[in-house]
């Protein structure tokens, strides 16, 4: 049997079928002139009062990402997510806690009691009675998570408190699941606030925003093709590469070196965006992260157009909403291909790779071309109210970086924005 720590993300769908079968287990500041380009290559922990759920966007936007468990959560007066018994029960049907044929009597009794009353106290003696050491550890992780959620009152308050504490004593699975639920909550407000207009156009932009928001909780793989920078779900692409889209049969064919069929995934566009909602849980659409489109008009004329509704623009808007939702400050984020700023004072890497890269540039350390080409995009963040910033950087832009690892994987850490913005101490 495997433990929680082996799981890196939520396993959809959240339903009782998961119980069948065996268990599975900062930023810096600087004063020197800097120049950088990228993209061309490739709340308080108080209890919140639950309130009725607010309005939701019209179908088909109303119910997507069921694996986020958004439907099992309540909304507080502040707009944050309140844990419920239904939400907690979902963890009990995951493979890590679901009953199996080998479950001992003590485990069956504990599982049955928690399914009936997920918030019930669990004495240490009940855990000690479990025969399987991995099962004991899994229950301890779950109960630590559950008790933290209930004490914080909302998922957002727990998420912030956990990050700010600087020590996460739980497997990454729990942070990933909470991040997905929070991203779904943030999107609810973003999509409901989209301006009225043509239904097709509005739906297409909504799909771009939702697909971009997947980066908040799912690693992505980057691919350059014909001048485009394409972003695809890492887990999906890796499975397709291993199996040719044929599941276990494809894996056997690959092991026997048999020829595999070519698998093509669709790039999310205005024309096919209406298909996103039915396929959202498959994470099968590619997102176009191309900064600009260049057209040769002959006679030496070249027209360069910034793509107003690129995947990067959608991601920027999602990150704006993420900051506003958690921190209550209004910011504007715009994709940038380069930074030329003699007064560059603050930056935040959105992932470990860009954090290290930007820090090296700040400190004047040499950065070779190969590392520079790992930058997927830069962003410029500005505060609507500079007085909300630290006094020494008030009014200055904050530059953000997004980069891929040597194996072309982007692991965006949305918590970096919540922890590393130059906010006044009162924030």
C-alpha cells in the first residue's frame, strides 16, 4: 500500500469508485539598469460565517472541474470556501483511505464512524489500533488537514496560514487540492464578471481563462512549433507519449517497440472553445503562449501584432483575480517580452526556475543563453493603489517571471504571488 506523500495532485473523479481496488498510495531588489527578454524562444484564520452560494455563470459554465469539489463547499460572506462534511467525505473515498479487503476491524470501524460524522474527534487510541502502519499515517495526515481546515474556517484562510507558517507538514496533495478548489472559486467570480457581448465570443474567452487557470494546480509541458509556444498538461502529454492514446495496449506496444500512431491535441481557439467545458476534466487542450504574431508583408515590411487574447493574457487576468481574492489588493498584470528598466526594484518568480534566474540577474551573476531560453514569459504587475506597497518601492512595477525546467515543464507556484509581493506590513 502506498502513502499520501506519493500523490502530487488530486485524482479525478471524486466519487465512490475510487474505493474499488487496492490503495495507492524571494524576490530581490536592485538599482542597476537591467534588460531582459523572454518568450521568443520557446486572511485571517478566523471562522467565517457560511452564506448561500452566489450567482453563477450560465450553462455551460456553471459546472466544470467537478474534481475540484467546488460543489461540495459553501461560500462565506467574504466569498471564501467553507469546508463541509460532504467535502471531507471525499477524502475518505480516495484510494489512500478507502476500505479494502485487507482492512482490519479497527480500520473499518474508524472509516465508518468518520463517514457518518467527518468532524468527529478521533482519539489517539483509535489510530494506534490500526494494524497497517501506512493506514495510520494516512489517517494522521487527513486528520491534521481536517482539523486545520476547521480551525481556519475556510480553505483560503488555511491555505494562507499554512504558506505563511513556512513549514508544510502535510503531503503536497492537500495543498494541490485546496489550490484547485480556490482556483475554481476565483474563476466563478471572473467568469460571472465577464462583460456582456456575443455569447460565442464571451464563451471562447471564458474557456481561455479556465484553461489558463489550470496552471495554478497542474504542471504543464512547453512545446515550440512553427513559431508558436504551446502549453499542454504534463500528465496528459506524458501518458499520450507513453501509450499513443491507447492506454495499456499502447504501453505494451511501446514496450515491444511496435510503431505507435501519432497523437495530435487541439490548440484552444475561438473556434473550438465551446468544446472545452465538456472536456475540462480531461485537460486535453493546448494553450497558445505566443507573445506576438509576425507577418511578412513583402517589400521588406514586417507587421508585428501583439495577441490581445493569448493564453498569456488569460493567465495574467487569472493571476490578477488570485491576488485580489486572497490579499484584497487590486493589481494589473500584463505579459511582457522584455524588461528595460533602469529602476527595476522588485521581482517575483512564479516558479523555482524563474526565481533562481531572476535572482541571478539581480545579483549580476552570469546567465548563459540556455538558461535564458527557459523563460516562457515575463509580466509587469502594477498596483492600483501604490500606498498598499512598501514605502521603498511604492509606485514601482513588480516584474514576474515564468520559466520551464530543462525538461520543458512549467510548475507554477501561485503561492509565490501571495507571499512575495512588496506589501505594506499591515497587509
